[in-house]
C-alpha cells in the first residue's frame, strides 16, 4: 500500500526534480551561479520566465551526436569487452560475479568490468587531450545544457521502457512489485533486476555508466575550461577533481561489493534510478566543479590541507566501514575487526516461499559505534568537496544538503525494512547499537 505522504513526495519529485536540475544549471549559465538573482528578477518583474527560457541553449544535433556516441560506447564496453583487469590487478575482484539472493530466491550473475570501462575511457580522453586533438577537452562544459536535454530524453525513455517491460515482458516475474499506484510504480519501479539478454543489467549499467564514468570526465572538462578562461587551474579545482576522483575510482574498484548495496539488493528499477542516474547524478553531483569555472577560488595552504584532510578522513571512514561489513558477511562473522573476533547479534527472516534464513548483524568496529557509520564517512567526504569552493555562494553546498537528506532518508527506509524483516531480532540489535549516524547524538 502507498501512503499519502509517499505519494505526495513522489508527485513532488516527478514534477520538480527536473526543474531543480534546470534551475541550478541555468543559474550558473545566466546568473554566475547565484540562486537568488533569477528569483529577484522574476519577483521584481525585471524579467519573465520566457526571457530566461529564451536565453537557454536548446538541444543541438552536435550534443545529440556526442551523447549517442557516449552512451553507445559505454554500452559497447559493458556488453562486449569482458573484464581483463582482474587478471593482472592483485586484489581486484572483477569478471563474472554473483549478486545477492533476490526475494524470489534468484541469484543473478554480473559481468564486473566497470574499472576497465573507466580506464579505457579516461586513457582515450587523455590521448585526445594531449595527442590527437579530435575535440576540445572543454567539450562537456561547452555543450552542458544541450546535453542536459539528451540526458533527460534517455532518463525518461529508460524509465518508461522499464515500466512497460515490467508489465509485459519482465525478466523475472516473481521479483516484480506492483502497488497498483501508477505514479509509485513508475517512480520506484516494478522489476527488480530488468535485463536485456543474459548480461545487460539495467541497474548495474545505468548506475555506474554512463553517470559515474562521466563524473570524472565532467570534472576534467571543468578544469580544462578554467585553464582556457584564466590560464590556470586553481587548487580548489584540483582538490575537487582529486577527492571526487578517489570516490569514483573506489566505486569501480569495489564494483563487486556494490552488488551487495541497497541499490542493487533492494531497490526496484524505475524513474528514481533510471532518470536519477542519467540526469540527477551527473548534473548535480558535479556542481562544485561547475561553480569553480565561474568562480575560480584559490585557497590558502591551511585551507587546502584542512579540506584535503577532511576529504581523506571521510573517505577512510566510508571505505573502512563498508569493508568491515563486507568482510563480516563474506566470512559469516568469522573474522577479526580491529584485532578482535567480530561480535554480532543473531537474526532470522522469512523468504516469500516460507523458507527461514539465518543471518547476523555485526556490532564490532565502526558498526558498534553507529548503525550507519558508512554514511557518516560519506557525508564528511561530501562536505569537503563543498568547502573547497569557499563561502561566497550556497550553490556548491547543495551537494552536502542533498546527501544529508538522501542518506538520512535511506537510514530510515533501510531500518524500516530491516525492522519488518528481522522483527524482534532487530530490536535486540538496535539496543546494542543505539545510534544511527553520530554516536551519542543521532
Ligand atoms: P549499507 O551498505 O549500509 O547496507 C545496508 C544493509 O546492510 C542493510 O539493509 C542490511 O542488509 C545490512 N546491514 C545493516 N546493518 C548491518 C550490520 N550491523 N551488520 C551486517 N549487515 C548489516 O547501505 P547502502 O547500500 O545504502 O550504502 C552503501 C554505501 O554506498 C554507503 O557507504 C553509502 O554512503 C554509499 N551510497 C552513496 C550514494 C551516493 O549517491 N553517493 C547513494 C547511496 C549509497 P541485510 O538485509 O542483508 O541484513
């Protein structure tokens, strides 16, 4: 059943999320990243909506060509180039890997080759920038708004296709979820793991590529634009490129681990993931770099060190916490955390066919400090990207505001699910680890 609050939130997002993205990108394009100047212009009658819209670059053939080539290239790398990185990179888990058991009891196989796709794409990018010069490295920035229309077309097309597919030709009918509410089903998805053929998995492809592979390229394009406009790349731009680059590389290095996260294990594929991955992620996660093109901030040494330390500490907590859970689950709790045998809280759950599953929730290490300390690390890292931009404008801080809302909501959503899944066992666990994000506070 869909309660009225969920429905209202979904309608709000369906209506306003595309406008929010447009508002941020337009504010940079027409108002030097000020979020208030456009509103002041409209309220004072200085400008009409049509004036702003008429100044907005439209879809161009060039942008459509670039975008089609980009997506086609990523599809090619995903489907037709099996992973070879795991053959020579020690410690890297790639190639064919298994996902978690779905509610219907299915275990999907995935071709993990995201790191390889990222490396090939970036090698080609640098080869072009320094040797071939087929196109300017500022190409993404220069076509940013026309590309936004392309990303929206793909985002809506894939979400609509996923909905139709869920009704008429699902990959696994037993893993479909129908609430009967059109908007909810469109937004949150019907199919659990929609696929075309044996290997093209919608969730893995759209979440990782084209959005996350593009993330670092978008930042590089912003750095190139700074170089073109001001003859130098500022240290804040380098910081944003490096810190977000670490986050992106971490994602691909750990792509097999990603199969065990909520996105893949619990979320169905609808507009939330489809449109979100195509539009929201590449456009709003990269706002800091975009801002720095318009406002080239040069930080003092103490600030550079402070931002870098915060970013690295956040990253360390994020990765170490996720690693602890991964190790704990892989070894069924037979592992050592911080030099001691891992402690846990036993729990059990029931599958749709009535089979009882036994599991364990870890209460050692960072997981003994708070129930979602991995989110806390993520938030510290996110804050560092924003701080790199100084304090002149609110726009670069959108990311930390958004991540706080996203991860707090995720916390509540996940705990609601775990509580119904584990029942009284979940209560025992939350009594042992009483805080969610910040020990002693929340
Ligand atoms: P988690 O990796 O925290 O996974 C939550 C699941 O882990 C629960 O549903 C439960 O699953 C299991 N679990 C919970 N507590 C324990 C415990 N104590 N011991 C063992 N297992 C436990 O969440 P996410 O998948 O949301 O996040 C993964 C990472 O991705 C996070 O670091 C997050 O910050 C990041 N992320 C980043 C986003 C971005 O946009 N940048 C978006 C979303 C996430 P089970 O049913 O198996 O028990």
